[in-house]
């Protein structure tokens, strides 16, 4: 279903939500003395960001029967995200974030065999997909396990069969699977998407990693967006971090500059970008508005710590936008 054909209803997403443990000090992890516990996970980040911007959102997934699972369930409820949660006798996954220097964040995952990796079709349910206006999935979930992969592919096919808009964020994670294993699965998802998001490296992985695509990755994100769109998506957006984004939407091409900000924590910025775009898509906004809201939501996200705790509410994003306009 194209953007013009989006029907009434909410955004549905699913995947693995995790606890996020963040060292409060910069330096080696073994000298850190205080840590912050919060919530992370690409799909739950999108759900929270979209809910804060005013969308009707449902998240589905498995959580362990532990205190971290309790924390995630409470957080989603507090944020106004509807949830379909299966409590599992396994553990809820964790991500550990640290900064050796102020130049970037290191993320280590503890998720092999987690409750979230045991995701099945029953945890999502065909009824949930049928009621949705849009289904959003990422390339992280199919990397978690065979059942999670089968569930992701099933959900996308189900959504297409009933006319629900399919959004795919490639979101390749090298710590979860090798490029040779990931590429055909991610390509299958992209070919079934109405809306696809990818970073330059991720686009190159889906399209092929020969020298020609390496050249495009370095210099021409718009070329990558065209190639992604040629696989079938009505809307292909290449997220390029501080360089903004490039998109092919219908028969038009767009290049959107990034909002210049000081980065505090880059983790989750891509999810915020996706949420901003999808909220405007579901609201029926034009392509320019969708890209503007996406880049500003992503920019806001990097100015605050945490995956989802600091994401903007609509009035905060409007204030952020106004401050940006004054600064120019």
C-alpha cells in the first residue's frame, strides 16, 4: 500500500525489548562505579517515540519473568504504548553501554537464548496485523533465532496480503549474524516493503557489496535510495547520520540536511528518525513534512542520553524546531 493509500488505524511493531545498562563515567568499564538502568530495543524505541508524537501504537514481544521484564512492561504502559506481551521463563536480554572516550558509545549485547529470541507467530497474532494501518519491522528480529526470523517473514507477508502498509528498517547488526547470512533475508524483507529505511552500509549490504556499491555508499546516498526503490518499495529512505538523508518517494527524489546538534548519545537516533517519519506518514502528511519531522526527531534524540527516555513529545519537538529556526 502506498502512502496515498494508508488507511485509518495504528502502528504495530514487534521485536526484542531489552534492559539497557549504561556506565555513568567515561573510561574503561571496569573502573566505572555507577550505572543507569533503562530500556532499549529498536522496535520499542520506535513505539515509544511514535506514541510521544501522538500516534496510536502497539508493541508485541516476549519478556522474561524477571525485574527487567517488569520494568519494560511498566515503561510501555506509562508511555501509552499498547502491548501484547508474552511472559517467558527465560531471561530478558540486556545491552551494556560504555564510553572509553567521549568520541562514541560501545554497546555489548547479552541476548543469546533470551525470552525475546523465542518470539513466535502466536506472540504477534494475525488479528493484530489485520487491524493495523502500518506494520513496522527491523532486520534485528530475524537475526535473533529461527523462530523470530520465521515470525518476521510471516508478519510481513500477512500484512501485504491484507493491504497493511509494511515498513522495514534494515538495521543490520554484525554482532548477531554474518553479512553472507543476513543479506538474502534482509533483501527479501526489503522487496516486500512499502517503506524502507537503511543506512548507506546497510543499503549496500542489501544491494550487493561490490566496488560499484562501495563507491556509491561513499558519495551518493541518493543513488542507493534509487536502487532500494527499484526493488519495489514506494518509499526508500537512506539515513546518513549527521549528513542528513536521501529519499526516493514515489516518482520524486529528496535530499534532506541534518539538524546540526551536539551529540550526547547516538544510540537510538535511527529509531527516532523512523518514528518521526511513520507518524507523519500515518497522519497523511506530505513527503517533505515526513522527512523534516524524521530528521528533527533523530536530531533531538542524540542530544539526550538513553534509548527512549529522552525522546521528544510533540510540543517539545515543536519547541526544538522553533529554536533551530531562530539559530539559523
